[in-house]
């Protein structure tokens, strides 16, 4: 298959009010060209609707009929994300007819990893059939369900794209990619055939929730609040005893698996510092599990903008942490690019998850095609 233009969409679980939309020219194995990227704000009201859907999803917990808000939010976000695709393509001077496929991840509202004797479950809001109708383009969506149904974790799915990025950079097993979204996830590739990926622990979600609950804004901007506080080392040591952190991969987390309650009773500054230190130290425990412990991390996602978190990763995880942008990558676009890449792989019938990334029983195809 010749490389085609694909558009990828991603909205993270921290619900920052934006849609990440990126274009990529690829054959699903190699990256031919990076196209334009945009951060498109949701229309008013949608972010709060999605927050409410997340909270109702926690109460629902895959038991009984879905909350009614899911259908309302699903249509609203699908229409908003379709408009973001149209705008990006038009602004680039292209037409939808030039786009081979759209990779539509949707909004995760609940993710339940499998446990002994019970398959997992996952729910992303997003209607691929409606997006196809609105755009007239082929849409690949629902990327995680096939993996979950086969007994996998359903996450993380970025490993195939991360391996392509690492391969293009000439990296080897001493380097890995760390994405810091609501949850942290890492991808390690030996430069040949072995690829490993799993969720490291929380990233921005508990910190953002803590800051919001204290009435201090939407996030700890530039890590300033954490930098002004003192880590509660005794509490941190207790938190780091959590069995998830030493459990073997494959493994994954929900956005609410670790919450802001970890900082209950602490001052604003000390709470932010302790939560930030926990994210950083959890990365260190994740590195200890890899076949080779990397000496350098290329960091993507919103967390790389937090200098306090980046410094704590270097200090507490014992690794060099470098923004992915230093390689010429677009650190805010990597996840959206990933789903453009995976959409092309789906069209080609190539696997998007693997035993060493999600615990799938074999390299597994995924995604549903509309159009």
C-alpha cells in the first residue's frame, strides 16, 4: 500500500477542553510526512457534559443500562470532532477527498482492566458511523474493544506508532517514549522485534483534579504550585507500596485508578508536590520492569510542559527526561498522530496490539471501519 493522508483525533481523559487533531502521511508502518496539527477548542458546554459523563460512568461501572448522558454526549462530541477535522483539512488547502482515512479514538469515560477470571471492559464515546456521514470519509473507530474481548488490557495502544517514531530516530533499547496524559504510559522497543508497553501510573489527572478541587484553576501551570511545596516523603513511601507499581506487564489503568484523594489533608502546595512526586517515582518503578532499563525518555503529552514534574522524573526515576519536541516531533500531537497511524494499519489488516503491549493472545487487529 502506498502512503496515504490520514487524520487522527484524540481527547485525553483530563478533559482540558480541546480536541487534538493531526494529519499524517503513512502506510501504517513508516511515517512518510507529518501534516498539519491543531488544538481545536470544544464548543461551550461539551467539556462539562463529558465531565458529567465520566462521573456517571464511575457509578454505572458497566452494570445495567448505560447512563442516558452517554448518547447525548456522544453525538455532541462526534459533531464537534468532525467539524475540527473539516477545519484542519480546509485550512491545509486540501479536500476531504484527499484524506484516505480518519482515526477517531473518541472520549474514554471508563476503562476496567481485566482481572483473574474476568475480562475487562472499556467505553469510548464516539459514533464513527455519524462521523462518516458528516465527513464523507472512511472512519476507523472503536479501537479498543476487540483487544478487550480477546482478553487483552485494551491499552495502551500507542506502541506500534511509538516504535515507528523510535525507529525513525535511530533509537535503541536505551531509549523509550513516555506519554504523560491523564495516565502515564511507556513504550520500549529494542530496535529490532521486541516491543513492550504499559501504563506506568497516574500522570496529570490527580494533579489537575487536586488543583481544581482546591479552587486554584484547571491545572498546576508550569508546576509552580508543586515547586513551592514540600513532598510528604512518609506518605509518598506508603503510596509507592501500591501493588500495581510492581505488577508485571501487561497492565493498564483507568483515569480514576489513582485519585487526588492521595493528597487529602495536605496543604495546597504540599499536596501538589506529593502528587507530582508520586507520578515521577511511579515512572521509576515502571523502568525497573522493562527488559532493559532506559537511560533516556522522550516525553510527550501535556505533562512535559510541567518543569517540576520533568525534574522530579529525572531525580526520582533516575533517567534523563527530554521533551519529544527536541527530536522535531510534536509532543502535543503524538497521540492524535497515533490514531491516524493505527487507522491506516486497520485498513491494511495489520495488528494494532500485541501480547507484550496489551496482553492480547496474539498480534491482534482492531478498530471498526465506517465507509
